[in-house]
C-alpha cells in the first residue's frame, strides 16, 4: 500500500534511480505518483501527477534534475483523501518534503493544533501533517534531525516515513512503525537508499537491511556516506544484513505481455520447485488442531488446505479471515498450531492477528513468499513459499506455492505425491491457453458469473470468482455446488453464466446434476472438466448446451487413490487464473494493475 523510495548519493543523477525504483514499486499502488529533490541551487523541487509512473516520467526534466544528489519518491494507493494532486506525495512544508506509507491515526487532532498555529493545508490527506509538524518543530529548535524525531514521537498509527530538507542536502531521514522499510548501500558505496521493500532495490543493492519496529535511520554524506540505525530509545543498533534475492528475471516480463501471464506460466515450475526444496521442522500431527488465518487468495489457500489436513493428517482444522479473527476474541488453545498464510508477509490484518496469537504465547507458523517481511520475521517458524517475486497485483503463482506447502505439511511424505502428474496437467492447460482465450471473448460481456465446485473444487471456485471480480470488475460469486438449491438458484436465468469446476473425482456425478439444474432454468454453463466426464454427457455435448474447457486427466497425482482423489481439482487453478486474465484482456483492462487495488495491503 503505497511505495516509498529515497536516495542520498555521492554523485549526481539520482532521478533515474528514483523513477526506476518507483516503477518497480508500482504494484503497491498507482493512484498518483511524485518525487521531490534538492537541485544544484539548493532549492526543493517537487513533481507530482495523478496516475502512474509513466505519467510522472513525462513531467520530469531529467536535465534539470541531473545535478541533484538527494531525493524521495512515492507511488500512492489512496486511503485518506481522493486521488488529487493536493493529496499526492511528496508533501512539503517550507523546505521540508516527506513521503509516507501507512496511516497516521491521530492526524485530525495534530492538524487542528497546527492550524491554530497558522499552518495552512493544501489537501485532506493524513500524510500532510507530517511535513507541517516537522516544520513546526524546526521553528522551535532549527535542527532537522531533532525536529524529525520529535514529529515521529507524536505520531500514532502504522507508518514508514522518509524526509528531506533543502538546507540539509546531505541528510536523509527515515522511520518505521508498522509499515515495512528496507535500507541499503549500492555495491560501490556511492548511494544509500531507503525504500518500502527489496524489489525497489533489486539491481541497486546486493545486501539490504530491514528495519525493526520502532527503528529510524539517519544517513549523512560527509567525506563518505554513513548511516546509522537507531532503535525506539534512539540508541544506535546493528541490524542484520540480508541478501537481496529479487532477481532481474522477477522484475521483467521476459517476453510476456503482462506480469500476470508470465506468473501464471510459472505455476508448474513453482509447484516443482516448492516440492523439491520443501523442508520443515513442524509436524502437524503433533497438534490437536490447526487454525489457519489469512486474507483473500491466501485465505482460499487455507480453505483448500483444510480438506487436505483433515483427510490426510486427521487434524481438526479451522480457517478464518484475519480481519474477522483479530477483533472476534476467539477461543484459542495451547494444543493448536496457528498458521498464517501471506504472499507479501505485510498484510496488516494477518500480521496483527499473528501478533495477538504470539502475545498470548501460542505457537505461530508463517507461510510467506517475501523473505524478510514482517510476518516472516515475527513468526515462531516460517516456511518460505519460494514462488519468486510476484509483480501482478492478483496472486497467481503464490497460490500454487502456498497450497503446495500446505499439501506437503498435510501429506508428510513427499513420496506419496506424483508431482509430475500435477505439473503435467498444469502444462497442458497452459498449452491449451488459446481455448481459454477464445472462451474469454464469449464471457467478457456476461453481467453475472457464478463459480461452483464441490470438495476441493469449492475453494478453487472461490478463487476463480475473486480473480474474475478483481481483474474484470464483473460481478462473480463462488458457491459450493451443493448449496445453490438453498438460495442462489433463484437468480438463475439466461443472464447468469455458471463456471463449474468438475474434475473426474468422487463428486463429479453430483456436480453434473447441479449443472443440469442450472441448464433446466436457462442458465448458461461452462464446465471445466475432462474429456472422460464430457464423453458421458452425450445429450449436453450433442446439443452444444455447455461450453467446456477440457483437461487431460490421464495422469495420477498419487499412487494412493484416496490422495489422488483429493487433489484432482487442484491443478484446475491454472485454468481459472488464465480465464480471469483473458477476460480482463478481452475487456481491454490492465491485468497487472486492476483499479483500486494494491498488492501489499498494509492498512485496515
Ligand atoms: C487476490 C489477492 C489478494 C491477496 C490478499 C492477501 O488476487 O492477491 O486477495 O491474496 O490481499 O495478501 P497476502 O497474501 O499478501 O497476505
């Protein structure tokens, strides 16, 4: 949620770095963007625009900015205040400029008191108070560092803030409370960066340091670049360096039209990699029950895992959405293992839920894709999902990695899985992408979509509906097929298009009955199924009553037929991801950056 970046350099020409970092951070928000820098005449210059980094780039004079050595940048996901230039960052006050990610909870009272002191506000964003408050403190003691520290001390909420001052072109200040912040030196020690995450600094810093809660960072350019990290008591502390693992492959499209398509094509590779490298000290069978807590797609990964954990490990499993769990005062137990699933490792609801459980002294296991993220660092145990960096705002390959980890936890012995069978099905879906693309043209104008599935196909249906909603803005709902007769069937008519996940599994007969119930009420149906299942539906096939995506199902996913049954629907996720992608493209939408969304949800 919002990306921030900043640089202090021994040499000129930092604007290109700021823009490149912001482009890589765009997945965190793309409502507006801006930079501020101190030019060669010691003037504070600010450039802001509505929309994306490409628009920002157009209003920047790279020659004019060529001689500057300090600057900050921001890409915004709007929380407080509409998407306007006034609310776009950086915010300034006199010679001070700041960028902020997060929320200042007490901004109203601070603003009121600053206004009484004569400060005038341009916009309505909570962030603007930070710049004004630094100015207020500067008027009192004229020391930038002290004014910054006094300001941070007055703020309540979750935030990461970076500040510069035109009269201090050699000093870059940052502070972290609740929102992520990574810092790093370029390999030649010429440039120091503060940013929201490792991806911003990929190709710029080999090693990075993640700040701890309450830390601040002071970087100064004297005869050389020096930085120090201070804890919340303002004592200088050492924080561990970590390798910046975000590769160039992760942050480039490699010939694909969009990151999302590239990431869907990586799904079988990710499944193989997670399977191969899986290591874990936790045995789910040691616990009386499992409680999985997550949001969005990660929550659906947890729902699918419930089918596996209970069937394969016979451990009672609950799954709950983090934003509900954290305020519900749930009954917790020492005999339960609490699992938190998160791609980004920064989702505030999941992180807060985990902190609650940890504070009560119960065991937490995180399943996280971003190494060094807050959830990864704070959990008692962490399994890294190793999907590679995911840039498309919609989670795709991460879901595959998360569910593979959960499956390996449930099944306990890798040898019980035929990983090649699972990835073969995924590859065959990718090869038949043109069929899904053609279907997307038919689906793109449908007003209402219903995704249905039974057993393990139900979480896949939910995931399909979520992807369709977020990418195509089409109303889509996911339901267990067996549940439609308890209500949703009332809305079926020729305008409702039902997408039914019907692998050749134990449930298929019942699922097909549900499809027929819909067809009998003039609803349209798309079956995602196998040739074998469709071959038995002569009447539907002959009369072309159903659309279909056919999967080649001749591979077994496990030598144990019971395990094989449980997994039949899982690789279908590649098909529903592709369908959502192609419908978005058919509707002329940006699949990587759907409107109103951001990848890392660090606000409530
Ligand atoms: C959907 C999607 C979101 C995330 C959710 C949780 O495609 O990406 O629903 O799954 O915001 O994010 P993480 O997994 O980072 O905690």
